[in-house]
């Protein structure tokens, strides 16, 4: 039996601003932009862009 996967892009540019902290085992999805001074906690999954703080 074949498993049908949903349609989504597997590739995309990830942009990381200045003074950004990304914790251990965090996952940044394709196409996401992290603005300046953003903190991504350990183990987080970032699916949407985060503006400058």
C-alpha cells in the first residue's frame, strides 16, 4: 500500500536576521524568515515567519 503525502514544498530559502538564538533541535521550515533579535526555543518547530522584535 502506497502512502499519499500532502502537497508541500520541501525546499525554500530560510532567512535569519541579526542576533537570533536558535535552541538545540529546533526545526525551521522552508520559506521562513526570522527577524532580528528573535529567540527560537529548543525543540521548537517554526512554520511561519517571525518579524523583528
